[in-house]
């Protein structure tokens, strides 16, 4: 499989993320998981910034745990 083509299978890591977990995003921000739709693709997070709104991020946008 090419390194430039994302894998379409859900990742186990996505299913392990629960509301309240903190993750580091690829852009360096720290965010709290607000919801996990358990589809293996999306997480709904809120960045640790004053007034930050909830946002949907792809699992590929998550660098790892915070």
C-alpha cells in the first residue's frame, strides 16, 4: 500500500478514545475528546484554548496521547 494513501479500515486506536481523554493534534494543540462516534475515522474534540468550539477531527489528525 502506498504511504500517501490512507488506509480505509477503522483503527483500533479510534475505538479506544473516550470522552475526557486528552490527545495531541498534529498541529501541536492539545484537545479533549468530547465524543467518539466509534466509526474508526472521526473524533469530536475541544482544543484547550479559551472559547474553543467543538470540532470534528480525523484520526489521522491525532499525533497521539497528550
